[in-house]
C-alpha cells in the first residue's frame, strides 16, 4: 500500500504511537491494521473484513473475543469495587478466592500466590523472590538463572535477559550478567545425525550439569522454561526432556520455574503444560489465559520453601519491598475467576483433547509441501517452519522474509497468524470447533503455493 492511501486514522496512529514488535519503516508504508470488533474466534477490521484469529490475539484469548460472562464479571466487579490493592495488609475477596482456586487447580503444592499484571512482571517477580529467598536461606551467592536459547520470558530488563532471542538483546545492551542460556531443545535442528529424542534429552541434561558445575552449583539459583516454547517458534520438548533436566536440577538444589504464561489453562490439552511434559515445578508463572486475555493479570505460584522464605524476609525487613499497584486488581481477579469457572463448566480441557488431533493432523499434512521444513505442535499450539530445503533445517538468504510472506498470504485469505522468523505460529482460541479448524487451515495449501512461487 502506498503512503498516500493511508486512512486518516492510520496517519494519526503513525504519528502518535510506538508499536511493539513492528518494523517502523514498513509501517509508514502500509499503515497499521485496525481491528474494530470481535466475536467467537473471529475479529473484524475497520474495513469490515472478518478474520479467523489464529493466534488468539497474543496466545491469550482462549475463550474467544465475545464471552459475555467475562464481560459481566468485570462489569459487576467494577460496580462493586473498581480498584483496590494488596499493599500494607489490605485485601479483597476476589484476590483471596482466586488464589485459593489456583492452589486447588495447580499441578504443584502451591503454598502462596503473588499477583502481577503481565507475564513479564510474573517472571521478574520470580527472579526477585528467588534471590530474596536465597538471601533469607543464607546462600547469597546462589543467584544465577539458567534459561534457554529461543525461550521467551518477557521484556523487562531482567526478563528480556532470560529471553533467548537476539531481537530482545541487540541494541538494548542485554542480557544482564546473571543469566546463562542453555541449548534450545529443538530435536529437528539441534540433534546429531541419528540421535533419538531420548538420547538428545540425555545430552541436554548432561550439558546442564556441565554448566552448573562450571558456574559452581552454589551460584546457580534457578532454571526457567516454558513447557512448549511459544514466541521462540513453537518448540515442543523432546521425549524425556524435563524429567532428565529436573534430575540434574534436584541434585544441585536449582529451582525449577515453569513459565506457564502460554501453556497454562488448557492450551496443551491438560490444565497445565507441566502436566503434559512431566514437569514438577517449584514455582510457576501464569498470565494470558488466566483471564482469557480480557484483563491484564498474572500470578506467581510458589512452593512452601519459597513462600516461607519470602514470609521470613518480609518479617525481618520492615515489609516485603516488592509489589505492583495493579497486581491482584479486583476486576482482573473477578474475570479470572469467571474464566476458570468456564474452563471447568464447559470442560475446555476435554474440548481441546477432542479437537487438537484434528488441528495437528491438518498442520502435519502441510509437512509434505516443498516450502516446509517441519510441522510441529502440541494441543492447540502449532508451528510450521519453512525451509529452503524441504524437510531439512536450513536458513533462507534473508531470514524471516518468507515466513512473513506466508503470514500475509494467510491474512489475504482471512486468517490472522503470526510469523516468528520463518515459522508460522498457530494458537487459536481454545473454543474453536472442528469446522472452524477446517476454516482456519483450508487456505494453507494455496497460501504455501503462493509463497513458494514468490520465494523462487
Ligand atoms: N512468558 C511467556 C511464555 C510468554 O509467551 C510471554 C509473552 O508472550 C511472557 C512471558 C511475557 O508476558 P507479557 O507480554 O504479558 O509481559
């Protein structure tokens, strides 16, 4: 689109906003895509065109875009108590009720819940509270955090440091010194010829042990991981990966932090990705689908040791010197409680189990296309990685361009998706039906052909 075809609103947008994760010069040419409304798995833009939202916004709107119960829960809470906080010993019923409900649902013995407003705040709080814990436990050297290349944990100074993607580090003077990035557990790309998934997992666990020993176990505090890497390209762990990694972590008393910001609340066909991939976390971060994406709210769940240490630190000091103005916002907690009630009543996990095989089969059918390197996924998350060499990992001359083109070809055919480098990511609302999965996937062969023709 040429510059002079931009609408007035698009011009105003360019002059008024800085857009996250957007190529600024291109935006000046194309203008932003203005979304006006949403209903079910669909959103409609200002031009009146309806799209399947194949990424549930940013992996968050698991219940779609027009859930009346979530809206009513927010409205009712806004009328009753539109704001309150948890500082200085204040509290409110929705915050208590939600923490109790999470403790009941989580696949760990969660002793306490701490609220933030975003995934970044949850993971930032994890780092700070683990450091705080280790000071209370009398091991002030134990502060390094292990993360993984291609992992995504947020964009604050500390969490962007955990994130293992060059875009989040370059020109930001990151990562900070306390992070070590381990190898990405992507079997297709990283395995030796003939190495099975189980052998690859064992090698990664051995590398983890080498890293801990090289750094000094007394300096390594925690390992943070998403059950399935999302923004790094939808990377599903190889067989046996987390049990092998956790055996090493336990040996050196390194805390396992599960970043369930995307995987939590049904996405991988269990309530939590930790269940799908046999993770036994000491602490967990949750956000996104916690409120179905309708309100910014995040939560950190911590085990007894961490909770007791935080309580002790907050008793030794005049107070816990950490907390967010809007953490545990009553409207957010009310929306989260409504979302959890819907997940249970409508058996969203059971629904994902029923429809995920249809989605995964449709995705994997694309693996035969000459432009496709690998089709992968779990539950209602999928990634289609493109490659100049069919079925084999290889980099395009201009990384990211072909993936972006496929995203545009799908958009032109009525499906909003997101390209992560040359991987096209799928993460539709979990309420998607089989017929809607067909609708989302139907344009894919044609879009791949068009992209292939363009790329040659
Ligand atoms: N952790 C994971 C796994 C995520 O996918 C994200 C965001 O996509 C975050 C953390 C950061 O969340 P936020 O953007 O709410 O800060």
